[in-house]
C-alpha cells in the first residue's frame, strides 16, 4: 500500500499582540519587553518566576506559552496555554489564534517532509523525511486534537512506511471524528494488511485483524452502501477470514435488493470467483458490464474468470488423461476483455503479463512477445 495524495493547508500568519492588558507584576512587565525584543530566554526565566510565585496568573501562563511557542517547545506551550485557560478565558482568543498558527505551520512542514519522502529515490532518505513528517503531524495533533486533516496525513505517512500498527491509531480517531468514506476504507485496508502480515506465523492473531476489518467495513457499508472501495475491501476481508459463505450471502442479498447496482454485482462476482464458481462469477461480471460497459474492474475480472476457468478445464482433462481444446475457448473469451482493459490502463505490468500468457496459449506468438516486452518495460 502506498499513498501519494495528501491534504495541504494554506498557512496564514497570525501575529501576537501584547497590548491592552492590565498592569501586572514586575516580572510580567519585564517579560513583555523581552518578548518584544525577541529575547525569549530572559522572558522565559521571568515568566517561570511569575507563575511559581502566582500560579493563578492567567497572563503569566499565557505569555509563557507564547515564549515556548517561539522556542518550538510545543508541548510546554500547550501546557502553559491550558493552565491559563484553567484560570480564566481572558486570553482565549489569543491562545486559539496562536494554536491555529502553530498547527498550520507544523502541518505544512509535515506536508513538505511527506512529499520529500514520496519523491526521494533513496530508501534511507525517504524514511528520514517520513519520520520528520510523522513528528510534525503528531505535534500538530497535540496542539489541536480535533483537526481531522492531521490524523489523515499521519496515517498516510505510516502507511507508506508500512508501520500499520501506527497507521491504525490515527485512522480510528479519524473514523470516530468524521465517519468519512476514506476513514472506513483506509482503516479496513490497514487491518486487512495487518492480518496478511501475521497469517503465516500467527493465524489466530491474523484472524482477529480480519474480523476487526470486517466490523469496521460493515459499519462503513451501512453508512455508504454503494461505495465500491468499501465493498471491495469488505469482500477481501471476508475471503481472508474464511467467511466466504457469509460474504456470498451478504453480496447476494445486495444483488437481489439492487439488481442494477454494478458494485454489488462486481463484488459478488469476486467472491464467486474466489470460490471457483466460474459460471456464476461470469454471470455477475457480465451483468456489471451490461450496466456499465466501461467498468474496468469488471472487465478485468471477467477476463481472469475465463483464464482460470480455462486452466481448470485443462487440469481436469490432464487428470483424466484426455486431450481437449475446450480450455482454449475460455482463453479466447478472455481476450477481448483483457485487451479492452489495456486500452483503458496501459501501465499495468501484471495485466500485460497475463495478456501475454493468453496470447501464448492461443498461439499468437508475436502478440505474446509484444505483451511480455511491454510488461518488462513497466517493471
């Protein structure tokens, strides 16, 4: 899984104002002067004295937060701002402006580092950029925890570094906060990938992840019943969890309820194909293509259905010690669908390799060579 799209926020500078406050202690007065002179170390020393002497100094905590922000100590900044707000709301507007400014600054630094990581050709360099991006987004979240964009971008960073455990946490927060298509889709896919990573060494743990993915995606399906990405991730998770019969029942019911829904047709077809029910899978993909003749995924999987069907027929003939050309008929049926997909999506090496194999079986050697060469060029 690799994602390159990321949310960008335009940064607007919000300056800080220290005028209009009532006269305070000597420490406050001197600290304000030092802040104006950008002598933040001396200002900080005085403000620490102020809040130690007067823990209820809302202005002292606020100004100390300003100083910590200038020194890029954002956790301390947040803590000071929160202490000021716990005393009063006198500086609430200034604090909110300050937090928004730093959130935007850090967010855009995260975007820049993320893009540098995506564009880097060196794996070690890429990881360094992604690590910086994650730190920026995490800090932005600490400053304004309710902003969903930072959660989304943080998840994208961890998806690209394949740290799926870390990616799951911001996606769960994102799902709870906005319940968007992307939050359900990406979280479901992440849980599915976590299961895939464990299935060879710990099948029980893998199954737990698959079941969690199903729960998330079923929740998403109730809100977005016709969202193809959620439906596809759901069908994949059902298959991985060995719940093929349950999955078939779910999507069969969807087809019966909405026979003109190409997404239910397609996903039901995928499940039938996984169950090696080729004739039934063919029917669903054909119906989906009748609804949308340019439905790329249905065209591709119909072609795959014919290829697998033909291979199955050939294996049966071999087992019986018979020679049959029947399997080639299925390969021939796959050809126009796969060729149409290459016209729609010409940069897929796997697709060209599959097409090359079909050409080979059908004795179309020149076409096969061209297809295999195309696949090699794209790798």
